[in-house]
């Protein structure tokens, strides 16, 4: 079958390790099922995999892709939850929890095998392309907002780095949930898009907000950390799920964190139950993923280049 896969690890030039070509079809195994894919979306995780983060040379070649939607073996329209072994379903007790492409072949292919437990029904009103955006970036944003930040309608939230998949998801979900959302971006066009998406105001990184917020959604890391901490109300929550600009901020702002009793919470992906909640939320409210572009699988390299350059607003989707 045709697939986009990591053939080599290159920390400096990750796209040099990306290959497109034939790979073996998934093999049957007990308690697993094969999904014929209709769409998949690219995440920063896929780029990090090509750098060797979470993916070792011994696992190559590895078909990339965490997110996917398609048809199960009975022809049902489904969405894949990409966290394998969340509660042990389909894997042995000695196997650690992982996401697709870390231990198991991913979704940038015609077919993918996952534990049957990891397959959820796709709501009728959501397209395959939209559904393929939900299990990683949108699920991450959903958990950050409603589980870890624990915000409620009327609360205020700052989303750093408008344009990326998690950030655009947080803006759209926050708006649909009745939150008062602020956003930042270095790019004027992305700031405008953030307001169109539902942000009350979008400013340059580091700029003073009209008010301090109840929570910050942080995926940028070192470049925005100080601004995130300074933007919080006393008792506020900073939720971080990534550090695309680096993991070590020049100033940790520890005095402000303890004096104002701020909470710093790490967040990674989400549970199958939260993905089911997200699917229901989208189906009920009508909110849909922001899609930057849709490309056929044989043009996957173009999508990876857009991710690497930061030249996007929303998700990049690959169709099979």
C-alpha cells in the first residue's frame, strides 16, 4: 500500500528522512481491527518523529501519522483514538502507553491497524477531513481547556501562538463554550484570522492584554513563557502542552508563580472518553476544525514543509 513514512532520522534536516512509497499492509492481530483511511492530518509530532523524538532507529521504517478517519471492517465511518494502551486494550500489560508512530505504524497510508477499542463512531455531520483533525490537536486543546484549566463560560483565556493546530482549536472551542478568548501571533494576518475565529482581541506576543486572564493555553514555550505567567490573574492556571520555541525560558518567573498562587499544569493528548466528548461537542455546537489545506497523500511533503516553516493557519489534511 502507498504510505508516507520515516525512513531515516535526521535531527537537523528532518524532511530528508521522509519517504513516500509502498509499505506492507497491516497484519491481523487479536483484538485489533483494520481501518481503511479516508483522511489523516499532520501534527508537529510527525515532524519531531523525523528528528528522532519518541522514535528510534530500531523502529524504522515507520509510517507516520497519529490522526485518522475512515471505514472500519464493517464499513462504519469511524475516528481513531491514537493513544494505544490507555487502559491496556489490545496490548499486553508489559507494553507502555504510546501513541501511533511511537511503537505502531501510523495513519499516513491506505490502511492502519489499531485496537478495536480505539475506534469511535464518526458523527454524521462531520466530514472525514474534519474528523481527521480531532484526535491529536483538537483533543489536546479540549483537555487543556476543560479538564486541566477547568474553565467555565464567561471565564477569560489567553491562547499563545495563534495559527498552530492546538492554538486554533483552543480559540474555536473556547468561543463555542462561551469563553472570552484572547490570542497572540507575530503575524498580522494570523491575528486577524484569530479574531475572525472568535478571539475578542489578538495582539503581538508580549503585548499587554486588556485584562489579566483566568487561564493560558501555552504551546510555544520559551518565547512566550514570561508573558503567559504575567498575563494570569491571581490563582490562575497556565496549561502547557508543547514548547515549539524551546523548553527552557530565560526567566521562570518563580516569584510571581508562588506569590500569586498560580497553577502550572502539563497536558498531553487526552483520553478516549474526552475524544468522545469532543466529537459530541462539535456535533452539537456546529464548531468545526480550521483546515489550512487539503492535500492528497502523494503530496505529503508539501504539508510537512508548511508545518516546518510555520506557514499555516489551522490543520493540514492528507486524503487517501
